C-alpha cells in the first residue's frame, strides 16, 4: 500500500521559513516524479513545485519561484519543500503527490498526473 506522509507544517511569521517533508513508503520512490500542491482556504488546489525522478529537473509556480526549493533524497524516500520569505498568501494545506508514470526528466504540473497523495499539512503565516 502506497503511503505519503507530510510533516513540518505550522504557524510562522511573515518573512519566516519552514521545511516540509514527505515520507513515502510502499513503492519504489525513485521511480516516481514528486510534486507539492497547496489548497488555500476556499480556493482550488494549485501546483507549487515538482521534481523529476532523479531530481535533475524541477518546476515551480510563478508565485513561489525564487522563495521555495524542492529537493528529494531517494535513499530516504523523502521529498522536501523548503519555503523561505513566507507571505500570508502562502497559507494553505500543503500536500505531496507521486506520479509513477512520468518520464525520467519530466516534471508534471497538473494534479491529474499524480496517482498518490498524502493527507496534507497545514501552513499558516501571520502578518
């Protein structure tokens, strides 16, 4: 059974930083492209960042580019999202997802490409 478990969320002041982690189990983690999505209160889920199977390719939404960094440690079956210079508008439930069909260097940005999802972790940013 595939399981993705996020951690690292919380409340932080504007301008602060957080690092989210997503631990995967139940399948070959290095075979999956991984993505982070978020859903702000009352809004649709949106793509935040993604990383290819090997980690050699990454993609970011325009709203987080330059502030967030996605990385992965295939030996630990974990993907990370480092979030710097947080803003109140970054408040959301952040979820990680796995795409087992992506080509080696491809980073999917659409939610329908991802088969497996975690439960999410809450991030709140005070102004």
